[in-house]
C-alpha cells in the first residue's frame, strides 16, 4: 500500500471529515476521496462508509488508520537514526502555545535553539479557550498545553512530555486588607469583587471550587482573557483575581500574589506531539530545550 494514501486515512481518522483532510493536506476534497478509493482497492475491503452527508471509517478503516500511524512512527524513527548519524538536528519546528505559556517559556527556548545552526522554531499563540487544544498537534510539531488535571491528555494517542506544575494564586491590590497574609483560605474571600475570565477559559474551575467550599457565590464584575489587563485592574484596586504565579509574580508593585489553602489550585503544563513527529531529532531537540527552560523558570519562582 502507498504510504501517502495511508497517511490520508490516518488524517481522516484524526480530523473527522474529508473537507478537513483536504484543507490540512492542501488538496481538493475530490482528490482526497479518489486517493482513499484507490487505497480501498489496494486493501481489498471497505475502509469508509457514508453516514448522512459525511464519511466515517469502517472497523477495517480504523484498524488500517492505526497501522498508518505505526508506519509513520517507524519511518520517522528510521529517519531520526540516520539524521543522528550524519548531522545535528536541523530544520523548522512549528510550535503552538497558550499566551502565558509563551510568555514563560519562549524567550529562553528561542535563545537556546538559536545556538543550534540550521534549527528554527516558528511559534504561534492560540486562544486558551479552544475546547480541543490538543487537536492543534495535527497542524503543529509541538503543542504547549495546560490543564487542571494530569490525565487530561491521556487517550488522545499523543506523546506527552510534562514540563512544569504552576500554582494559581490569588492576586490582591497591594493595599488590600488581606495583603499581609502568608496565604488565604476560601472563606477569606467571601464577598470580594472578582476580575474573572470569559466563560470556558482556564481558571474558571477555581471559582467553582471556591463556591463549593464556601457555599457562597463568587461575584465576578469583569471578565478578561488577557492576564495583563486583569493585573492592571487588580493593581488599581478594582477587584481580586486568580492568576498564574510564574507569569504574574512580582510583575507589579501595586499587586500581591498569595497562595490559596484547601484547594490545590495549579495547572499542569505539557508538550504534546503526534507520535511520529516526536521521533524527529529536531523536535526532540526543541522539547529538550523546553524541558530545560521549564525547569529553570520553575526554579526561579519556587515551583512545585
């Protein structure tokens, strides 16, 4: 069977539609369909079936799609062995991250990568409210993602490399009545005015936990996706907020960060990759640099 056709079947398994595969592979939908029909003839069994107006994989198609993944991994592994033998890692590695992840990790990462001739990282940031952030791994070599639980990315068929665990602290105006405390309990925060995040954004679960523990509603007066806007409003005395420690710590003289007791308010930051891309020497080099930078950042701020 043709490896390129197998790759199209794999893309269909992961992206869910002929149109999505066509966009990702820069083909027309009819060209994708034609190649899949040729693959069916080569396989001797039906690989897809029409459901309504769409196309889904048959049982045989799902098995062959997994085989396609195994083939892609094997090819990348073989190429990696050869590349390790003949040259240092080189080429372009695309990386997607959430904004504060980029703020934490990209400056040091890009400086480190610049020391490897021929290796280039092209990074972009993406809205952290994307429901399936891990799906960005289909279009990027490395995805820096965060979640409230360690197991969030399991079962996705992706390689996960843990980077760091970042505390989520309570941000208070520097002259707030609680600013001199070493830590805060959820009950300390009852009746406070909050600067929150848009619905569906990370950190929203912390508000829900505070409500569950105290039995009182969290009163959110403003919502912003940009943590820098939130920091400025907290510093101006307009409310309190949940902010990530490493990117907000000591950012302003008019704001303090205090840890929250009783609730394990943290986020887990990981690098996610497709299995085949994780075999590339250039990708491995970038991920190694990411891990080193994450360790450095966590160490600077007393990370957990």
